């Protein structure tokens, strides 16, 4: 992906000014990340909406806007958003699924949907990994989806960053979690299984959903709440002082973050809370790749140690009332 980049975007995509962006699961993080890139680094505007917001919103609120849907495997829930494409000026789908691959996999409805989207002038942004479904948790698609977002935004006129180079991204994929955090999670998993918090700074706090969901999907632990540093003193810290549990801090490369981390750790030490810092020395555009890589290694080590069955996960096949929800279903 880094070497070949994305294909040239269509004229309709390049001309779009206002975006409605949606996705769920790991795709929510992609959608929110792209909103951050568009809003902070271009003159365009983007708004994230949950998939359910596309179910009942009147068509007139979408006039003049471009719809962007993220769905690695084009889940039935994504059909909910794509079924509203006629209300938008233009539609773009970020996915790992192509129509030929969907047909080979026997998913004819998804293949038909893709052909319909392309025939209607919509755009397809494809990233790996197709058919990453054997396990509940996904490791490849989340990383590649973030990269697709960067490459997409970099093609928009006036974008204030260039397409990422291999040397900017690949070293981040080698990052490992700090040894003391690995020792704590593997040695005392019950203390994290009862709940812990993620603490970080914007903009990471805006699109860290998948970092939290790794522990829920990978280990079936409660999904850790995500707090911005300055939000932490407005309730989460007090709650944790009353009911202690660990905190994992995600630190980027800015001097402001270093000071916020120093103060946060000091506060937690004062009340006897465990604090572990995952430091990625990269700017906000790219640090998400380092956090993904480090926490992937942590979760993978924990699911091996705990013997987690990621193929026959709890509730498998019993989620279709919501997972399978789509218009008319």
C-alpha cells in the first residue's frame, strides 16, 4: 500500500466539499480518523454519524453532501448507510471486499451491492485484508484502513500533508508495549479484566475506539473508557480513586503531552493507582500506527496466555438480530 498508493480519485470525489462519514466496529475509528484529517488538514468539512443515524434521518439533511462508508467486510449494517446513497451527491465506500472476491466467497448480496454502487458512479477505496473473519478480532484491516485514510486525504487539493512514505510508517509497526505493562497484564490479568482506563490527548482521543475494542474483542474484557487528559480530572479520576483499577496512558511526541503525562502519573501515584505509559515518538498523523502495533502485541500475548478461543467466541451466531439488521430485514 505504501509503495503503490491509492488509485487516482475520481473527479466527483476530488470536487466534494462536505462529507458525512460512518462506520462501526473498527471502522468507527477509521471514520473518525478521516474526519480529523479532513477537518484539520484540508479546507473541507466532515462529520461522523453512527450507522443508526442513517436509518431515519430525512433525506433533505444530506443534500449537497458526500457519503463515506467504512466497512471492511461490508456487513449488513453497512447496507443501512449504503441504501441511502441516492440522498447524497456522491458516495465513497472504503472496504477490503471487491465484487469478484465477494462472489467467490458466496456473498452474492455484497457483490451485487458493489456493482450497484459502481454503476451509480460511486467510488471504491480498497484496502487489505479481505475475508479477515476467522477470528472475532481483526489485526490487519484496522492498520490498513488508517493508511487508506491518509492516502485518500493527501489527494484532496490543499491538503497540508503528503502521502506517507514507508520510512514514516513501517518503523512504527515494530513497536512493542512496555515490559512492565506486559508483565502486569500477563501476571495479573484479573486486575485488568475487572476494568481499566485509557488516557490520551487529542486528536488520538478522537479516534482511539479500536485501541479500546481490542481488549473487548480479543479478550472479552470490558471495553476500557477513553479519556482525554484534561477530561480525566472531571470525573474519571475521582471514580477511580473510589474504585481503583489500572490506567494505560498513550503518549505521543509533543512536549505538552509529556507534561500532561507527568502530571497524570503524579495524580495517580498520590491515590495509589497503577499507571502504565505506552510512548510512541511520532506526530499525531502517524502515532496511531505505533499504538495499534504495541497493543496488538499485548492483546495477542494475553489471548495466548489465557487460552482465549477466538474462533468459537461467546455468543457466536446469536448476534444477528442487530448484526444482521439492514433495511427491510
